[in-house]
């Protein structure tokens, strides 16, 4: 598989075709006819909606001998389409006409106003495949597929579409291994995903279910929310159909439940879920749960269920770091047909620094302005700044206190505040104390002596020493075990994460008080 730029066209070639304007259309039609079986199989494989949304107007395939040339606008489009659709396209070719070499060719001129659209000119087979699938409908209530798979989000959530960065690398690796394990007797059989709002938990949950179903067509897979599980359980109790309810969920090969924190305080539903998990374990079924907090920090959750949740792999997804936000900006813009200059993607990454939804919202605003003002060409930094505003909108207007910093650090590292303010020398307590000192120096207006008094220290030299030591360790790239909630990670990453959590907590609290 190759990605090549379009070769220059000789002048004599252009002059020859100027005399025979009908020949390009005939040649294009012939090329399209030869790859129509491949396109039809490809549409059937990925779905008409996904084909029309992401492929139809972004790529122009043509058959040339034993190769399938796919013309695209840019190298970025070629890379994204190859990673997203390459395997499906190769499989469609193998199923329909035999093995073909895929060649991704950058031909921006093919997408000019006068160029022939080979996909839209494709013969009947492709159009029939597109028209055969009815338009997607949003169900009024949760529906259950024949294989017992409620709330199926379809191909939007795929492992191939998940953008991996430092903030979610461990969770993605765990999810990938979870799906790839051939049997449930070894490796990861239970996975618990946790993290803040819009960091990718739901995407990963549904992607796991989709790939599991693809690899095991006969498997019974169910992907639901905790609210759906609760409502179905209550309905089954009132209708006296608990046996049917239990038969559906306890005979699954894979059960995925999102927003498990919804079960807090619902003792009967928690008990039913606990028995369901135990039944799945006996039958070698698999389980994926997702919540906004670590299992041990979920409110009003029974101890036995928490114990079950931590018995498997527990993986945290954090808010996207700057490098990941930049890649997400390019990806989300490309899905809308926008091309971002690196400087514009950097503006998006700085301004929309909260979550994936923040970035998506920024791209939507950019797309709206580009269409309204009919902007042509790549989006630059000037337009991005005009549309998105400044990068300091989430900064709190009021100064942050040492007490706020101490409380958030202790919460994230699972350390008691009394130990940090006391004389404890446990490695995690010392780490928390150092983080509080350095973060307080940056985020508050207090001097070293004032920070020392707030930390119950007699001499501010201890605070200065702790800050200097932590800075040196971060510059050296040292890693440290930051406890069960964070795991082992570079100190610089932990510092950046705590910094972001504190700033956002202060900003959101201020916004709430204003409201």
C-alpha cells in the first residue's frame, strides 16, 4: 500500500485530450465500472450511512489492473482514510474480485469543480447498495437487537476511530487486549473504565462491544446504560418476569454497562447486578463497566459490588493532553471536510482544553463560520482565534487558595489532608505535600512563608526545598507510583494533570456561583 502525489501531466497529453473532450468521461466510466463490485461490497460492509458520510466525497477510487487507486485531496486525508477504511476496502476487494493492491494517491485536482466525480458516476450497483439501506432513525425508547444487544450505537464508535494519546494509552491497550483474548480463561476478562466527562469512556465501551461482535458473530453481546438496566429490572419485577430478565443478561458472552455510578443508593438493583456478574463469571462471560469515578470512590455503592469491580482491570481515562487535543482537532475537522493549518489546530487545542466535546464544539463553530462566510482553503489561526476567542476563558477570575489546592491534591492522590498537614513521611504523603507546595506557588498569590504556614510548617525553607526537589525530578523525567487511583506515571504528567484539575474545579465552581 502506497501514498503518492499525483504525477505531472505532459503538455502533449493535455493537448491531445483537448481535442477529444469525451474521452476522459469514457475512460472514467470504464475505470468505475471495473471497480463497481468492489465499491458495492465495500458499501455493504461498512454501511451506506458511513460510506456517504466519510468516504463518498473524500475519495475517488478507480481500478487499474491489479491495483485499486484511491484519489484523495491531501496526504492527511490519505492517512486517515487508509487507517479507517483500508482493511474494509481490502476485504471488500478480496470478496468481490480477488486481491488488489491499494494505492492512495494525492490528486487535489480530481476534486476541482470541473473534475468528474467517479463515485457519484458509479453504475447502478453502488447506488442500489446506498439506496437499499433506510435512513437511520432515532428510537423513541431503547431497543433490543435480535442478539440481545440494546442501545447499539452502530459504526460511529469503533476501535479504529479512537484517537490514542498519553491520557488514554493504558485504557486503550487494556481494551484492545480484552477484545483480542481468544478465551475468557486467561488474561483480562473484566474491565472497569473510569474518568471525567467526555474523555472517551462511552466511545471505548461501544467500540469494545462492536469489535467483540465483529470477531465473534455468534456471540451474545449487550451494551446498555446503568439506567436502562435499572428500568428493565424494575419493569421485570412489576411484570413478574424476573426469570426472562435474568435469562437475557446472565447468558451473555459480553455485558457492557455505562454510567455505573447511576446505581448509587439502589440496593436492590446493585444486588441484582452483583448476582448477574457472578453468573457471567461462572459461565466465562466477560464484563466491561464504565463510571465517572474509581470504584472505591463511587457514592453509596455496596462493598461487595465495589470488590467485584476492582477484581479485574481498572483503567483511567484522563482529559486529553495538548498533543492529543491537536490530533483530535485535525481528525474532527477532517470529518467535516475542513483542513486546519497547524497554527489553527494549536488554537483549538489551547482554547478547547476541557474535553473531546469541547474540541468538537469548537470545530462545529469553525465549520459554521467557514460555510457562512464561504471561506476557501485551509482554516488559519486568525480565523480560529476570531471564532473561538481566547485561551484563558476557563481561568478563574478569583485567586485560588492553598486550601483548595490541598483538598484537590489529596482527593486525586487518595491521601488524608490531616497527614499532609501533619508529620507523616509515607512516600505518597510526601509526594502530595510536594505537589501542594509547588502548585500553590504557581496557582496562588501566596509567598513561600505563607504557603509554609498554610501547610502547618514552622520554616518556609522546607517548602522551598520541596519545590526545588520536585522541579528537578520532573526535569529528569522521573516516574513515581502515585497510588491506586493514578498508578505509576511521570511526575511531570502528574503535575500537569493536578494543575488542570485544580484550575477547572475553581473555574467551574466560580461559574456555578455566578449562575
